[in-house]
C-alpha cells in the first residue's frame, strides 16, 4: 500500500538540516542530501531517505539514514505512539533481534509538523506488498533456494523475538496497568474500540460477527511473550536471503506468541490465496513452518485457528481505515464498498 506524500520535501530538508545542526554539537560543514521516498510508504508514517555528512575534528563522517515522520492526515490507528516504537528498537539493539539503530527521536511536532525519528539505513531487499510478493517483484525472480532461506530466516527472527526475556530486557512498560485483565482481553478491547472508531457508525456484519466470536472463544492460560504485532517478511530487510533487520514496531505489545505466528502466516496467505495465486515454489509449507517454529521456541501452537481469525479481523479493521484514505486521496470513488469488501474481510 502506498500513500501520496503531500509534504514539501525541500522545506522538510531545510528544517531537518537546522535541527541536525542543533543536535550535532561540535560538528561543522554539515550537509543533508535531497530527501527521497522509497518505492512504497505506509499510511501510519512517512519514510524518507537521506545522506548526512559532517566534520568532527579531523574526521569526515558520512551516513545513510532514514527519517520516519508520523502521519497527521487520515491516521490508520486511533492512537499512535512513536516514542514506544523508538524505545522498543533501542531496547532490541542489545538483543539478538536485528533492528536498525535509532539515532534520534523528536517528539516536538513544531520541527517538521509531526513527531519523527531518525535511524540508520540498512541495505537490502524487502518483499513487496504492492504488488504482493507471490505475484510480482524481485522474489518471483529469485532462485527457489533463496526463497526458502529467506522464509526460514524470517521464522528465526520471529522466534528470536519470542525467546526474549522481555521483562529483563526492559519491556515491562508494556504490561497491564493493573486491572487484572489478560493481554488478549486488553487487545480485544483495544480492537473493539478501534473498530467502532473506524466504522463511524456504519454496519460491518463480517467484523461484528468476528469480534463477537473472538470474545466468546478467547483462550486462557497462554504464555506471554513480546509481540512484534506486525510480524511478516514484508517488514524485514533481507541480504542474500538472510534477515538483516526487523522493521515497523508500531503494533508492539505483549501477549501470546501465537498472535504473531498467525499474523505471519495470514499475511503470506493474503498475498497468495487472497489474490488467487499459488505460493511461489521454494516457500516452506505451513506444516513445516509450524514444526520449525516449535523447534526454535519450544512452544507448540494450540490455538492457531483462533489467532488466524483474530488476524483476519484486525487486518479487516485496518483496511477500513485504508479504504477511507483511498477515498480521501481520490484513489477510490466515494460509493466504493472497499471498506467492507476487501481481501482480509473476504478471507
């Protein structure tokens, strides 16, 4: 999914340069290249690439960086916490989970019009969402052995997240504030409120029925891990089929590992079954994936059908907001039924 940037990139570069001058005390001869957007950028934030150069003493420092600015128009999520994302990545830098290095976080919206952060840029390839990577893009041209290696590396990165001693690493700030509810109960309530906010009073029978079923059938007594939230290979950077970085922590929380695993599998199915194309040859099967995940984590999934229904519901709610943005951007007519008739809602 892509968004049309409405930002004045020249003015943003000028403001960013002045901000960096203040941040880099003692630096001289600072230069910021023109800002450029990747081929696809999300709705919840805007991603821009730039090169930074400056002198410090006798040394000249050159870095390729990424600027992520929180969206201020037609937000996908009712609540958005950029500070939580940067805090998460900084904590993960000390672990085996590969993440980009966060250099700076700026909560003051007066600088660029919204909070933002700057992180290191990691070279590599990302499986495409648009078009889905099972349909077109570089993965369709990759050797089968590379596809297999990429998938297993993605599963290994997911398992590494779930193996973390999340309290010891410092993720206690994600815990229940004290009302005694389980992480799943909290998430169900959050997505109920999200659904009501996104629906804007309109009916969505599929989501309404799905939510009622999820509330009635919620499992209990599950292990609690750090949940990535948006677990999928489309949020990973790969180098020669190996995961070099795990991206996009806007949905991070704690809860059952099966929520991430189900999302990981559902998004892959969305990009194949959902668009009526077979999975690319070389991608390991669902059964092999579950066996490998269990081997890596010691956790045997017991409630995966439930969490795949939860994944479909969550993505359907997100697509409601995306549909509204498409209409606002003129990409869909106002009478479009895409809010209620899209791939995840049909799945």
